[in-house]
C-alpha cells in the first residue's frame, strides 16, 4: 500500500534515474541497454540476447549498466532491436551472439558496433532510431511508453507521469467533467466503428443500475494485426489507468479485460501490472482514501473472431458460446449480466491518460475535422518496414506505405492496401492519397478498422485475396443467422469456381447480389461487413475477375489452377535443374538444349520456376 | 496418455487442482477450459464430465462451448504440433506454400495427427510475429521468414532425432 505522497516520491526519484532514457545529455555514468521484448523480437530470440548481456555484465564486473526488456519499438522488421541509452545508439537484427560485441566494444571500449547499425531503405547507415525515415512522420501518443519503459515495473510507468491522470480525476474533477474532457477531445473508438468515446461514456453514466462494469476489448481478431497486443505488452498500466478513469466517470467499480489466450506475453504482463497496481493500493478498495473502489480481472478468449463483437464478447465473458445478442439494448444499458457496461478498445483506452493530463484541446488539435488524434497501424505484407506505426489522423496512405513503410520490396510495384481486415476493403493506387480518417476511408469502400494495414504488390491476385478473406469469415461465422452462415458460403463457392477457371460472367452479378443481401440481413457486424473485401475488389479490380472468367488466366499468376508454366527457349540454357526438381517428370530436354514442359503432366507446383537460375520459366 | 482414468489417476488429481482455483461459477467455464487445454493439449471426455459436475452445468453445454472456440480441441495433438500462420500478413507472403509443403510431407490435413502421434498440423491466425512473415511454429518454437524447404528440413531433423532416440 502506498500513499499518494509515497507515489509522488517514487515518481520524482525514478524519473531522475530514468532521465537517460529520454535525454541524450543526461548527466550520468549509467547506461541502459534496452532490448525489445515485443512478440516479434521475442520470436527471434531477444530473451536470449538479454540473458547473454546480463551474464557478460556479471562476468565483467560491470556495475553501471542495466539491461531492460521493453515493449515493441515499432520497426519489427529489423528486430531484434537493441538500443543503448543515453547515447541513443540503435542496433538492428541483433543475434544472441552479438551480445559479446555490444559489451566488449560498446560498453567497455565506448565505441559503436558499426556492423550492427541499421541501414535505412536508401542504404544510409543510421545511428539513432528517430533518424530513420520510418519514424519521421510518426507521432506517438498511445504508444508513447512502448519501447521506453520496462512494462513489468510499475515504478517506471509512474516515473513518466503514470497514474497522474487518475489522480487528477479523483481529486480535481467530477465524473461529468471527465466525460466532458473526453467528449471535447473528439476521441472516437479505435476498435473499428469509430463511435465517439465521450458519448458512450455519457450513455453508460446515465444508464440506471446499482452495478456497472467497464470492459476492455483486447480480442484483436483481425489476422495480421498486432496493435492492441503491442500496447498491452509495452505499456499495460496505461490501459489499467484508463479503465479506472472510465470506471470513475461512468460509476463502475469492476472491470474486465477480454484478451485472446493466444497472446501469452500480453496476458502475463497485464497480470503483473494488475498485481503491482494492487500492491501499491492503486487498484482495490477506497483508493487513496477517496472512497473510489476498482477491481480488475482478466478474462481469456479462446480463438473466435466474432468474440471481438461487443455483445458476443459479453456472452463469452459470461462463459458461453460467443454469439452476438440483438441490439438494442446496447451494452451501455444492458451489458454484462444485464448491467450497464462500457466497452472500449485497448487503443481507445491508451489515449485517455494523455487526454486527461494534457487537455481536450491538445488532443483535438491533432488530426482532421472529424477524426482527432492519432491511429496505430500494424503495417504488414509486401512492404519494407513491417511494424507498428502511429500517425496523426489525416496522414495519407501514400505517406504510410512509402515514407514510413519504405515502399515495396524486391523491385515490385504497389497494387493495393487493405485496411479493416476481413471487414474492410482494398484500396488501389489511385486512392493512395486519401487521408486516413473514418469518413474518407469509408467513402472509398474500405474502413478504418482496428488498424491492420496490409500492403500487396503486383504479384498478388485480388480474386484470391477476396477468397482468402471469405474463407476467414465462413470459418468464423457463428452460425446464428442464415444470411451470414449460408450466404458467405455461397459467395466463397463462387469465388472458388472463378479461381478454378470455371467462372461465368453472371457469377459477378450473383456475387454482388448476395453481398448486398448479406450486408442488409445479417444480425451482427461480422456478417454485415463480410462481403466488403469482395465488393471492393470487384469495384477496383473487375478486369482481374474478368480475366479469370473470360480468358481463364490469372494475371498475377497466383491462382494455381489457371497457371500455365512455360519455358522460354531463348532464355533456357538447358542446365536441367528444372527437370531434376519437377516432382512429376513433366519436363524433358537434352543437356544444353532448351527444355519443354508437358502441360498435361504438370501439376503447377512452381518448383521449376523457383529453381531456374536463368529465370527462363514463367507462368 | 489415453489409458483409462478411473478414480483418482494423476490426471484426475491435477484436474481437481485446476478446478479448485475457480469458484463454482458458470462464467468460469472458458477460463477452466483454457487451463485444461494448455495443460493436456486437449479436453478429454473425462475432463468435460468433471468440469460439468463441478460447475453444475450439463455436458451438452460444456461440449457446445468447446466446439465453438477454435483453441479448444477434443483430440490430443501430435508430439510436434506444426502450426502455420495463415494471418493476412503471412498469407500475403506466401505461407500457403509452406502449409502445402507440410501437408504434402506428412500426408495429413489441417487438424489431423499422424498415425504414430508424432506430428499434427494446425493453421493459426497471426502469432504476432508479422515482421518475420511467413511464420510457422513447432510447439513453442517460432520460425520466421519461412520457406517450404525450411519446414522440410525441420521435419526431417525431428524424424531423425526421434529415430535415433527410438534406436537407443
Ligand atoms: C466481427 C467483429 C469483430 C470485432 N472485433 C473487434 C476487436 O477485435 N477489437 C475491438 O476493439 N473491437 C472489435 N469490434 C468492435 C466492437 O464490437 C466494439 O465496437 C468496440 O470494441 C468498441 O470499442 P471502441 O468504441 O473503443 O472502438 C468488432 C466488431 C465486429 C462486428
Ligand atoms: S452475422 Fe454471422 S457472426 Fe453475426 S450473428 Fe449472424 S451468423 Fe453470427
Ligand atoms: S510447375 Fe511443377 S509440375 Fe509443372 S513442370 Fe514445373 S516442376 Fe513440374
Ligand atoms: S532450369 Fe531454366 S535454364 Fe535450366 S533447363 Fe530448366 S528452364 Fe532451362
Ligand atoms: S516486436 Fe520488437 S520492434 Fe516490434
Ligand atoms: S500474420 Fe502471421 S504472424 Fe502475423
């Protein structure tokens, strides 16, 4: 148990100790080696780097260097990432054995390990993280602490103004004033739909009920998105603090966070954060003698996309199959166990402490007319700088893909980007200058979504992509209502038929008709948005569908059934490599003579094209 | 792993340990199932029975919840569970080719286990390492920037290791 005064003491003392984290000229002999402990870098062995560093520090009797495990730095493609502070030297693609050089050269000799420095897209060598083009257009609010603090140490969070926003709410503001700040900030839900957060809080506050709940949606079902997980892994206390502020504002004393069980690191760090907050008396009864109680519990999901839908999520917390409920009533009036319940997304919450501390105006000055603040995106797919980016609303897709993302690798061309995951749509080149905000993305047939942003190059077939998303929704449909359960299956069958080369032109109209029906008649957002990937690809890449149907070809060469492998006799040197690698013996030819493929035997595995050293085989 | 679990086998006692941590509240069902799945790699009929008795709900309800959530399985997985990520970021980078290769080598489909119980295949959605896409995992080990050749050599290595253990 810590009093407010004690917490303030910790804040002052630890903040002074951590000056080197944010100040290159910090007056200290100490050094901190920050190692990324996000899921990406952990998968490429960053925990072993930490072990090795710690062992070497001990063996060398070094006393002024600490090793800190942080959350994601953002540039996951260059992970594992190690940063030495205060001098702010940034090492990329670090291997466990590189710990030796970091200690021997950097720490002991005070020299930079040149070979571990990061190369930017233009091949220039970069010493500091923020010198990278990747960071130049970013603005970190929700991710502010990610990569700066040790998420498993509450003191570090407190040092950087942690729990100060809660203190402000409990001592200086009443619930209505808190809600007013959130409303005035213009913050809208980051879970996808973009509902004004202040309004939702106010509905929940006004709802009648002896018991109310605050829920955090950390289900993050969009496959290929990792914003919410990274926030939980990198700065779990931000979410706890925000949920408490929400509880104070709406009159709830109990919170639940619904996290996917597939996120073990996030779950573990969040539990540690809860335990530490309880130990400090920040969570619990009569917090800081204000009479405000708040208790928080983790509930694990178990791999069902539909449970990200708020009413399905409530069903799941109650221990049942996660099938959506009819709305209205909305959760604000009848949520968990029929009580008024506030549900917000992780990133929505992560913005709250900053808004309370810096004021509504500070936040609403960032972004566009209708969409305020920043948005975190998980940038992935065929783009150089795969990672986590946070940009002011209004940034264009082109800036994200090309300036921040560093463009498309392997000399290929940009074809489309998908936002909103399986509920969203693809965005072609001609709309790359669209500013990111809720309305603009909606107007071009996509949506903001929760932040998945997948880039595709010209080797990707858009029909196949639509099929991929439909497979996902067919798999994940909860089956409660027919249009979604049966309708998406029908759509998938048609897409399969087209990809197999058996499509007819009427199929496109059938797809469109089915799509509109499903959108109109489905009970929940899953069904209502499931046809979007098909509709948007049909809108922007109709010729590609037609090529599959009329010419029985897949222009991108992805649809296996339509691929025709062919050896160009002018390029073929007759080395025989393809022949040896063909699993079905479809290739014949004499040494040093052009080889040929027997189309009837070929099973289109692509092995020959991959193996040919002279790129003589095309499809 | 599959022998009869009459009375107080070890497994049964462990299950009781898990149950003890939770109040007899229906809303704890999914939490308990997650723990059982984690511990045993599947949820046996015996475990379902125990859980339904403990929480005072029908077997049908327990079964209904298990089958709804993809994380829960009714059959044990292989000693080596190969899970290929089919999240969008991995899909776009060609993870399907990796999956096809695994299926081809092991001659089983997604969700199945080889006859000798050594391998099973799973298709997952985003393991959170999209920066390394395409990604697959073998049990807890993550392999990034995966290629069909890579899984092939890993499966080969595991088979060799298992064979040499068997010979000893
Ligand atoms: C099929 C479906 C999946 C969803 N998945 C998520 C999700 O993973 N995370 C999330 O925060 N919201 C998700 N939502 C949106 C939630 O229903 C809800 O609007 C959101 O959690 C509200 O929080 P916000 O206002 O802070 O955005 C999903 C909605 C639908 C229809
Ligand atoms: S739209 Fe689909 S996911 Fe939603 S309730 Fe209906 S069947 Fe279930
Ligand atoms: S695509 Fe495969 S089957 Fe066809 S010729 Fe090439 S290697 Fe042989
Ligand atoms: S691998 Fe290429 S160059 Fe060699 S025989 Fe085959 S097509 Fe010709
Ligand atoms: S996980 Fe390490 S930089 Fe993203
Ligand atoms: S999509 Fe495969 S790891 Fe994220």
